[in-house]
C-alpha cells in the first residue's frame, strides 16, 4: 500500500492540466530544429453549440476570435456534430521545409486538414480517418497525419467528424522524426499485441487443461483487450481488409462493451469479492450481464450508448478499487500479490473513461496510460494465473501422493486378507476333499456290501419261483415286492459303482477312434437278450441316417465311458417311460444322427414326460421328480429314481466336450439326447 501512494501521485501529476504559459501564446514558433511539439494549450476549437459548415466560415470565425481556447486537448465526450480546430504557426529562422501534423486518436472517423497562408488562401491538405478508404489517404499511419509547408503566419484548420467521442490530440513533427516514430509505434503495438495473443492462448490452454471458469474469463479478457487495442490504435484499420468501414466502428463499440463486462467478471472472480459480501459479487455479475443488452442497439449506429454505459459504470471503478484494497488488508493472497497493479490499472481506466465522456482532460496519458497500465496488469495477472496453476498442480501432486500412500496401505492390507483367505480356502478345500474321499469310500463300500446280499436274495427268489404254483397269493405278492426292492438295490449299487468309476476316469479320458453306431448296437444287444419276448419289440434301433463318407459315425472318445452313458439313458427310459397301470414299458426308440461337426444320440420314450421347469434340473446329481411335481402327468414312477443316472450321462458328455438336453417327444413322452463334437475338447464337468 505504501508503494502504491507515490505511484498514484505521480500518475495524477502526469495527467494534470498544462500550465497557463503555453495557453497564453497565440502563435506557435517553429524552426528547423523541431522534432516533436505537442500542441497542448495552443489549440482553439469552434463553439460546441455552433459549428461552421465550410472552411471559409471556419477561418472567418477563427480570425474574429470566435474559437474557444482549449486549455489542453479537445475532449467533449460523445457528440455527433463536427468540430473545427485551429492554430497558427510562426516559422522563424531557420525555417523548416516541411512538418507533419499528427491528429489522434486513431479511431476518429474523418479528419480534413486545411492550410491557410498569409494571404488568406485556403489549401486542402487531404483527409484521413478510419472511415476513409486507405487508397484515398495520402499519409498512411496509425493516426491521421498531414504534411504542411510552414511559413510566417500559417494557419492550420482541422475539420473533425466522428460518431463516437469528440476528442483530438494534435502534435507537430519533423518529417524524419515522424517516420521514425511511426516505425517505433508499429513495432511496440505489434509486440504488445503478440504478447497479449500468447497470453490469451496460454490462458485458453489452462482452461482446457484445468476446466476452471476463472481461466475462461481470463482468456476472454485477454483476447478482448488485444482486439480492442488493435481497434483503438489503428492496427485493424491498417492491416485488415474491411469491405465496409462502418463495421470497424461497430466492432470497436461492441468490443468496448464486452471488455467492460468481462473486466467486471474477472475482478469479482479473481479477487473473490463474494468473501466480502455475497451482494458485492452479485452486483458485478449482474452489471456484466446487463451490459450485454445494449449490444442490440449498437448495430443500428447508436454509438452514444457506449458513453451512457461508461457513465453508468463509473461507480463500479471505485467500488472495485475499494474491494481489492479490502481483500489486500484481509490478507487475501492473490490480492496482496497482484492487487496493487490492478488498482493502478483501475484508476487509469477510470481517468480514461472520464476523459472519453468529456468529464476530464483528454491527453496522450489518458489515451495510452490505461493501455500501458493494463499491459502490466495483464502480465501481473498472468503470473497470478500461473501461480494458481502451480498451486493446483501442487495440490494434485499432494493428493496423488496421498492416494498412492493409501493405495499402498490398502495393498498391504489386501495382501494380508488374501493370504488369510487363501489359507482359509485351502483348509476348506482340504476339508471338502477329505469329506468327498470319505463319502466315496462309504459309497463304494456300501455299494459293494449291498450287491452281495442283493445277489443272495435274488438267488433265493429265483429258487422260490419253482414253488410258484403252491405259493399263496399273499405270499406271492410279498415275494414280488421283495424282488422289486432287490432289483432297485442292485441297480442303485451298480449306479454308485459307475459314479465312482466315472470320478476316477473323468480327469483322464482314454481317447481312441470309436464308431458310435457300433458301440450303440453292442449296448442294445445286451438289453435285447435280457428283455422279455413281446409281440412288439421294446427297443427299436435307428442307425445313422446319413451314410456319406464325410458324415460317418466315428469320433474320438472313451468307449467305456460312452457305454456307461448309453446304458444310463436306456435304463432311464425303461424305468421312467412306463405310465401308471401298464405292466411293462412301451417301446423306446434309439436314434443316431450324424452331422458334419457333431454326432447326436437320442433315446425317446412314451412315458408321462417331464415338466419344462425340470428339463435342465434332471441332469444334476440326486435330483428326482417328486409326486407333487409330476401330478399333472398322472404318474408317480419318476419319484422312485435316485438322481444319479442322468448326472452320470451329463458328466461323461461334458468330459467329451458335448452337451445333453431333454425335450418333449411328439405324441407323448420324453427325448433325452447327448451331442458329441467331431473334434473333442476335454472339459471337466461342473456339478
């Protein structure tokens, strides 16, 4: 704060009014040694209420003393009428051969220059301005300029037409110094614009990287500032090919309004005015949004709206300055580091706005002072943005390291949990393997122990058949029940033995070339020798229907396992394919279908069928159809199964890379099918 005070005092002194000594002099003495002479205090202007229409009228009014003396440069605010400026040159020895009259600012619409010699002859020197085509301008430069040949008592009249602010800065230059100054100005403005463009691209890159709205506002502010400088300082007029020069005025006014709006948003966003009071932030945001509405009027040529907005926005300048100072006093880091330069820029901008609207002196410092302070303010804020990004990256790195540390701890914890879980699962697996081993031993022992008494009972029953004629009916009925139970016990024992053998062989099927049709015929032959003679064969074999060489019935398989599977399919059909009330099973059909990539064996019966909900469940171990679930099929025979036979079929088929399924037999009954691929891929069955 202490550093700001001398800076502010120096700036106020620089823009102060000129001394009266220059104002009291009527003629401007010039000689050949002149380089640059500001005409501040030497200018006279036509009255604001009445402007001459022709150069002759203006000259007459000037000689009569009707022009007003300007204590500084011309600055009357936003006016649409034209104004005349006049001054007299007194060329002394050595007299300069030529001088350049430089008229600013660059955004003047049209300036016409006239030279009046000592005889009163008026000569038009030309016209210039940003509404004059470049090909009609004699001396191209950032600002209107005209060459004169001074003599004793030479009077210069300048006719200024503008639709914006009625202001003018007039300087006299020697010819050599003018061209050197013009080159230097072009380089300076070009370099500043390039730096602004680089800052804008950097801010845009930061926004795209971080997605922070502050960087978006900053990007818009930098780009608008750059375009506004190019417009106000004449670069857009010189280097952009305008088809319609009126669009240049339109663009300048639009950029001015947008710059006011974005500047308000940037101040409240960057310096966080909401920390002082929420309503302070809302005032700046609301005013920034309200500035967009007048843009509708600007395209219709109402440039005075910019002046009205400038007057309306004047209270925001001291409000923003006070808010930044408060944030600095409260210890806000961004405000303490970059607030002083921003405050100086706000003061320079306020003075420039006052000069533009005619409420303050218009000079070189008011015109370029805010641009200079804004440039350093942009550099300062650019540093703030990079510091903001650096802090953001630092926080991200800190969070990343924290998360990496947390992840490392979680990994260690997870490793302990995995180790404990692995040990627990290993112990559970050992327990399951031990229980399964004990179960297999029990089943194997039980099945072998069951077969011996079952065989003895069967033998005794076969002997008792010779006494069937002398056996009472009640005893015969009981013997029949015993025989049925013995048969079921024998079947269960054989099934358990097959299950045990399957478990031993499933992991290592012995693959050989097997003719499935021959194997099927061999198994069926065993059944036909043991089945009773009936008028209609109980079993019908349908060989492979396709006998082409490419569709033979051979494949790679384990013949022993496939034989067990076929046995179980036939046993299931004979056992469960008999409806209630029939003394024996109806005929079953065995079909082999050979395709190019698979072999399918189907066993069809004429039993009560299987509900759809059980067609995928019957191949699971120990799954049987209860009486309740078969009530709709009017059968209870399926409730007497052990749930092992079809699970064995599934395990064998899956081990050969095939599949099993159940479907309805047209006309009644069930079709159980196993499908084997031609190229076998060993698959371990999942129970």
